[in-house]
């Protein structure tokens, strides 16, 4: 990893033991395990953000009576 940056973090003892055990069980280093967990958290956050955006625009469409693709086509042509 050419651009790795070392960081020191603190974890509660029970969480540290859990993370170490899980990393061993998956055949990973603790560092690799934490990296993957952070990547997954980033993806999950992005998915939640997307759901919020979709919900917002779905409500806007419903407010305009757009319920189907055909409704959308008509709306866009008008």
C-alpha cells in the first residue's frame, strides 16, 4: 500500500477483542479488517443518502401526480 497513513485509534477493550478475533477468523490483519469495515460503512452511508434523495424526488413526483413512467413521459412532454 504505497500511500498508507498510520493512525492511532482507541477502541473499547471488548470491541478490540471482537475485531481481532473477526480479523483472524477471516484470515486478515486487523488493519485490513478495519479498512474493509470503513469501506463498507462508506458504501452503506452512500446508499442511505441515495435512498433519502430518491424519497425526496418520489414525493415531489407524487405531488405532481406522476405515478408511472407513462405519467412521467406526459409530464416531460407538456
